[in-house]
C-alpha cells in the first residue's frame, strides 16, 4: 500500500533575490516521498515550496498541513492514486502542495526515475530554449549579470524592473540594445506589478523603443478593467503572471481571459495548482489565440525538473521558457540538469541527489 512521507530543506540563495516586492535570502522546500510499502523498488518525489508573500499557501501552518497530508494518505492504505484523488486530497487553495503530490504520483507511476513525460528532453536528446534571468540589484550588479548571460549565448533575456530608478533601468536596456539588437536577442521585462495604472501608459511608451518581446504584469493583479485597457493600447505585448494566482474556478479563468485578452500568460504550476492546472490554462489560452510559456517559481531541482518536463511535452517549438532558476542556490539538490548556450538539458545517465 502507498506510503507518503516528507522531508524539508532550507534553500540558501547565492545572492539576495530581489523583486519589486522585496528580497529573498532563503526559501523552504518540502519534499513529498511516495512509495509502496510492499515493494519499495522505486520512489516518487514531489516538491512543495510556497513563495513568501505570493503563494496562496504561504502560511505559518504549512508544515503541519504537509504532515497531515502524509498521515491521511498513509492511513488510507491506497493501492493506487489518481489525479482526481490528488485533487480531492489537496484543495485548490494549497497549490504548491497539490503540485508536489501530483508530481510525486506522476514520478512514482513512471518508475521513480524523475522522468515524468517521455519526450526528447527527458531522453536527453534535445534541450529546451530558456530565457536568461537578470535579477534586480544596483546597476553594476545588473550589468554584470547581463554581460555574463550574453557571453553564455542566450538568445532571450528577462530583466526584473521596478526597483531601480526608472531612468537607470532605461539606460540598462539601452546598453543591451547597443550590443545586441532585436534580431539577435529577445528582451522580456517583468515589473511584478510595480507600475500604477496612471503611470503605466507613459512607462510602456518609454520602454517601447527597445523593441521588447513582452512585459510581465506591469500593474498589480486584481485591476482587470485597467489591465484590459493596457492590453488594448500598450505598444509592448503584456503577459499576465500574478493575475492568474488564486483563479481556480473554470468559469472565472474563462472570464479573466475573455475580459483582458492578454497577448500572453505565464504559467507557474507551483502557484497555479500543479501540472494539470497549468494544462487547463494552456488549453484556454490556445483556444483564444493567447500565447503562453512555463516558468519555474524558485523551486529546487525536483520542482524545476517537473516544470521542465511539462514544458518539453507541450511547449510551442523554439519558444523560450523560464526555467533557469536552479542555479540560484548554493545548496540545491544535485541533478542531471545543465544549461548550455541558452538551453536546458536533462542528462538521464547522470545521478540525482535525492531528498533526505
């Protein structure tokens, strides 16, 4: 019968990870471990790592909820689990925990090899194009990151904006464009809701000359009429990110997309409720001609691998995903994931460091 247990790790950032909401130096991950006590030949792992100040399940009793879930699953003596049972066991209000159990189940079902989908990526035959992430900091720190990412061969960069003086951020974009034009380098920016609705049009106009691929969440979530107006008039394509968090009802998801009609949405399974939840958003977007890409949410390599394998199964060919955050921690779990020339690769012949 199935047994569920968990372990915990405090991940430590290599540098303070800053957004317009503040800086992170640590991130706690809970690893679910699913196995059959009759023949523990293989184990399925999943990661629940709520983001402080953003995840619906960022709450002081989260570890108690993880422990309670493990107890319920183990005591129920399931011979098998289904995705439907996962959704019954973990409410949509706990998206990171649902993501973890769903991933652990998918891993266990596929032999406990961390190969959740059979794709060219999971077989080690092809890489996934990703954007290079440039974190907020002072101008010198951001320039250093930009130079490093360009030298590493990325064809798409994403910059966090909204914490520096806006004129300084414009200057950084000008410096990038002086080195690499839009034909060589796609540029994405992420404001994390830093602009007010009143100032957003002028700031978007000031950003437009840099021929950006997109801007994520220019204004904070929950202002649908204002966001819809921006999507209609912005000279830069807008991508919704935080706007999707907590919107779990199917009718509400449909209404959101129909009202705002953004050019893009960004899908983070840890924040949205798992792989199946991300798939639902993909389907809704594709039905409306809305583009999407998947992004990790500062998970360690267990969670990053799950999101990456989902991307490899469903992404549009050649569209860079947001999957480079595994390099953020100096005590990450070692994994057969590697970045080369702006692509993420999975090396199935190499070993995993598994949660203890």
